[in-house]
């Protein structure tokens, strides 16, 4: 005699729905396929928003590019000819479609100031910004993660209260100092006062030291505090107590059990920090006369160089988006649950 399906028609219907969802996921390439589609959609949406924002916000900058290019003593006819040559006498809609059409051809336009292609300006400056930002994030992780983990271990269970208070006080103070203020103080101390390092430029290898320090100090404090807090929570979990009860070496316990449980939060925060580093580099590069995209965009703003401003902002925005996507990918590799709702548990 055939046994009835356990749970009745409702259970059978649920099983059918789950089977259909599983087949749909397989057609989409499984959880990784759905993950890739979501991230690709996010990149495309970010690109559209960046294009709209970069186009609309630039004309709000006070001043007329044609007047800046013409210089003092130019006649109204001269200014009008320059405006016509630059396409500034067209309506915003016409200018936007021309801008979008150029982007589809991977053309960021020509600089108002130099007449050269914006892509060449970005290509010349980008390596300096990339070097600064990438070295900074590696240094941040290399210092903040061990420091936060070490303080959490040393203060576990209320021990070494002085260290806990001192760590929070020092990191809280340096985190509150704006990066441009920190950069100015570093120049005053190490370039002017002690004369150990150059105050700016990129003429020597040591010239990058002060910009890096100014860029890294605030994020180190932020990431270190997060790692210390997350590690303190993990250290009080039952499985850590069990590991201690088995008398496993403390270093092995920390590296094998504590660190992996704080790495997800750390990587997520680090991705956001690296994306923010691209923006912070704009300020730091101008404080230290570092010839990267940050210095380039400020120079473009002063001369009302619309194509260069748009090109640099667009590139920085896309880089920030790609950084977040790469961090999400790393987190998904570490823990497949980060693939999202499409993951078949």
C-alpha cells in the first residue's frame, strides 16, 4: 500500500517549488552565476549614476571656462568663439548625448586647458594615486589587524585594563584628527622641524613616506578598534573556551580560530576604507604636492576644465565600485554564505 506523502499536499507543493527554484538556479549558473549577475548589474547601475552625476554637477562650478581660457582683455566675440569651439553654447541635453556617445567609444574628451586627450592626463597621473592608495591599504591591514588582535588577547577577561583604556584613548584621538591636519603636522615635524623627509613632490622614493603616513593613521585607528572589538567577542565564545580547555597553544588558537572569525568584518571595512582612500588621496596629494589624480582634479577645477574633471571623477568612482566588488568576491570565496539568497543551503 502506497504511503501518503509526509506533511500532505502543502509539503508536496513546497517540495515542487524548491525543485523549480533549484533548476532555475542551475540555469543561471548556480549561486556564483547569480552573484556575478548581481554584481555586474550593480556596476552598470553605478556607471549610469556616475555618468549622470559627473555631467550635471560640473556645470555648477562657478565661472565660465571660455572666460578662463580667453584670459583678461578678451572681447565678447573672442569668448563666444571659444564657447562655440568647446560646444558650451549647445543645450545641456545636446551636450549630454555628445558626452555619452564619446563614453561609449571609450573617449573621455579633450582637455579645455591643454587640448590633449583626458585619457592621457589620467594615464599619466593614475599610477601615482594607485601607488599611494594600494601601499596605504596594505600598510593599514598589516598594522591594524595584528595590533587590534594583540590588544584583544592581552585584555581578555578584564586583564590589563590600562592597556584597554590607553588603546581606546590613543586610537580615538588620532582617528578624530582630519587627514589634512595630520598631513600639515607631519610636514611641520619631519620636513621642516627635523628635516628628515621631503615636504612634497615625488622626486625621491622617500617623498612618499609623509603622504602615506597622513593617509594611513586615521584608517589604522578605525580598523584596529573594529578588530579589537570583534576579537574580544570571539574570545568569549564557547569554542574558544573549549580550545583553551584542551590546552592548545595560544598562538595556534588565535590564528586558526580567532582571526578567521574577525576577517569578514575586517575585509568589509577595509574595502570601504580603500574606496574612501581614493577620495582622501585628493586632499593628501594637494597637501604634499603629489602628482596624482587628486592634484589633477583640483587643477582642473581651478581652470574650469570640464572634461578633465568629469573624467577623473568617473575613473575614481568606477575604481571605488570595483574595489567593493572585489572585496565581496573575496568574502564569497572565504564564506559561500556571502553569496546571498541564491546560495543553495
